[in-house]
């Protein structure tokens, strides 16, 4: 259904939403000077989103892969008319006095050190999700931002989805009644996995890429873009992709963090190819309604393929399914009425970056849509679910103390040792 027809004909209440984007919201003569740390795929996604919004100039880029570094600098030169300076090490970039803000687009095992260093320089930060690799890192990042008072946005761009905002409105209005259970899932089949141990590409400094994380033998299925299913770098599908849905559930339901976690699963179909579960069911005891996360990285996923990626809110009056661009409601009862609302949001990423740039321009932290404290709760939730999986145990979480209760094996996974000369914050 076309958006204009949906707005005209939708029967489930007013949309009460805006699809506008802050493109060119920042005047050309007030350009913010941006530095990009991590110039690979998603680092460039958020950087190009900023250029589309307007009012910024990328003056520096750093990456430990010279191919990424040079290609991104060349592309940015074409987009903005000025080629940014290039650096291998992020500390060199952070020493540039003209910088107003930095974008952090590196893998999560690097986030904490780069984020805290940027805080100490007094720079505003847009950092990709998840907030951190481990829970103690995340707490250190929250504390660093509190101490320095800089403006920080974490990259949960699905908070800008009009479909999820509509789902929140409908649930708050009582359309589906009391919500007693929530299910979230993203089933998909990864592409071919090249697990051959080999020398890294000549352009890539693998030692520096691994940084504080364990230095594993290089193979393509744990390198660029593929690191997400490697335990030591991405910590798996729930932490990498499922975290978006957990964050949205918290947002819609007004939840903090669960008090208990119990996860079961394994690597059944992708043995010797990935090191995180290809199959998992994670039970999370949120206060208002229990949440069940599940994923299968094999087979057909859900019997209803349209539900392979989304969140299902089970209410007493109706069940609501939502994803990035759709809301589906099925009324309770034998012949329950079904109504589907198409609500695309084509500029989710641009809107989220614009939210950050607007806050920076106005020097107003209250404008930020995802603070470090908020991002910590979503990130720690999926990390604790994985800790339950790794230990095969019930994990009880004391949010006020930020500690796991009476489980030494699980508590040991709140923080991992750093490699070599790197010091855990």
C-alpha cells in the first residue's frame, strides 16, 4: 500500500508520526568538523548519512586497512569536494585540534578504548552499536561520558522506524490489551564461510585490527564484515543484529533490564564454521512481560517467512507483529480480524545521524535519542543472555549494583582480559 493511501485509509488510529528527515538542517557556514574511526562498510554508511543530512565536513579518516583508508578518502573527496586527511591510528586522528566530533564505526572489541579516548579529548561521539564488547567496558564508557559531559549518540537507528513508533502508539493506546509475552526473532542463513587459515590481505594490519581482543589466525570468515558470528569479535547474531529488536522492545514497553536470563542452543548446522550459536532460545525476565528471543541460521526459519525478522507482542485482545516497515494486527478469537499497515521509513539511518548532529549543533544533550546509559541497558541485556548460553546457567542480574548474583562462573564473563599492552578500562 502506498504511504499516502495508508495515511488516508488506516483505521487503527492516527499515525501521529513524521517521516521527515533533517536533510540540510545545518547551514553550510556552520559545518561541523568530523573524524571517522573505522572506514569500512558501516563506518562509511553513517558518514555518508551525515553528508546527506548536511552541515558537516569530514576532515580526517583512520583505518588499519590501507585499502579501506584510501578508498573511503577518495569517495569522501568526491562527495564533499575536499579529501580528508588519512591516518592509520585513531590516536593520531584524535589529536587534530579542529575536530568537533568523531564517528566510531569499528568492530565492538575496539569501541571502549576509542570511545573513552575521544571523551578525554572532549569530542562529541556517534558510536555504532553494540555499545561495547563486554559489560565492564560498557560501564566504563558510560562513566567516561558522564565525567566529560560530551554529547553521545549510540547507533540504534531503528529507533527512527515509523513502524515501530506506530506499534508503540497502538500498544500504549490499549489496542491489543495487556501484553503478556513478547517474541523476537531474526532467522537467516549466512552465506558461504571461508574458514581457510591464511595470511591476511597485504593492506590489512591484522595485529592492529585485533587490538585488545585475542589475535586469532586470520581467515576470511572472521575478518571484514564477517566478524559478527565470531565469539571473540562480534559475540554472535543476538549481540550483533538481535540487539536492535531487544532495544526496540525496551523502547516500546518502557523497560529497563531483565532480572533473569536463561538461554539454550548450540552450533548444529554450522559446526567448524562459526563460533557462536546458530540456534538459540533466550528467555529474558523483563518486569512487564517476558521476552523470548530465538534465531536459526539454517533451514527456513519461521513457518511464516514474513515473520523471519520482527517482534511479536502477544496481547489479551490481539497479537501485534512489527518490523522496520510494517505493523500487522490479528484480533483474538476464532475469526480474528487481520489488518496490515505498511509504514516504510526510508531514511532511518539519516534521521538517527541527524538527531546527533542537531544535538551537537545546539549543544543540547537532551535532544539525543539514544544515550550511553540507555544503550548500555540494551547491550548488557544481550550480553547477559549470551553469558547464560556460554555457562549453561540461570543468570540473575542486580541492575542497581550492575552485578550477577551468586554465579561465579557467569560473573567471570562480565569482563575479559585484554591482550598484550592494552589495558581494560
